[in-house]
C-alpha cells in the first residue's frame, strides 16, 4: 500500500514514466536503442486504498543507425534480430512519437540503472524534449535503501528478492519496463513501511538524478 504518499500533493500530481531501452553494442560508440518500452503510473484512490496504477504504456522497435547494427550478441541478449528492425523508424522518430503523448505534466522518468536511459535521452533530446528534461529516479538506488544487503542490485536479483516473477520476455523493453514498474510499487511500499518514505522529495533525495538534458538558460534581451 502507498497511502502514506497520498498526503504529498507533488506525489499525487506526478506521472511516473517507467522506461526501458534495449540497445546495440557498437565498438567505440555509445549503444543505440533498438527498442523502447514504457509504463506510465500515477497514484489513484480506490476501494482498497491508494495504489500506483497504470495509466498508459508505449512499445516500439527502432531501426539503429548504420554504424550500430544489431549484432549476434545483441540478438542473443534481447531476441531482437536485424530483420525485426529493418524498415522501422529511427530513434528520433519513435521518441518524438512517444514524447508527443506526454501532455499532462509533471512527469518523472524511472529506470533501473537510469544512467543508461539518461544517456540515450540526452543524445536524442531534440526529439523528446519532455522526456529529456524531466528528473529521473533510479530503482537500483531505491532498492539499495529499501533492501540492503543483497548480493547485487541487478533487476533479476531485485525482482527475486521482492517475490516478483522474472518476466518471460526478459531483455525486451516492455516486459522489463513492466517488471521495473512492479518493483517500484514494492519498493515504495517497503520504503513507506520500514523507512517512513512519504514524499516525492524523499525519493529524489534517495534515488534522484537531474534531467538528462538541461536547455541553456534563455539569454537576456538587453
């Protein structure tokens, strides 16, 4: 249960965009996305109390640039083949399409090892100005506080510790985003119960990261 968070107006107003990218592994260059999955969550009051309920989702395959093709290693990791992304839109077009649906701020992006998602959003900030300029939360950092003492904080380890089944489509973007969203719910409940977490500001202090891209301040006219 997440009733404690409902006393915080910022928490009630925020939509959490739980995001996952699957990417290529080019030598000497940053990973390029070949799939994106996202689950949107917001606090809702229901018969059983407040819950972090799903309000939307997004999923798309992405054609990588020529310098970062899907390799055999990528296919073994994700199950995504070169044929699956042939003819798909590139990252800028896909992220622009998703970003255009985000019309009810405020938003916070959530990811497991958020630096990976942040790097992609930073490089494609022009295409996704909303996603790229909102703050982030890292569920790895939340898990380190709510579940101390785990041997590591990889997503599979956190899911197992929390009693969440590892999804059958592990290492595909939407199943991973969905699993991360479920982990977020469990972590917020544990943090509220054991550590008195109750405000969005608490979460940012524990596990927050700055927006991936911060537009230059507008220059004065005079």
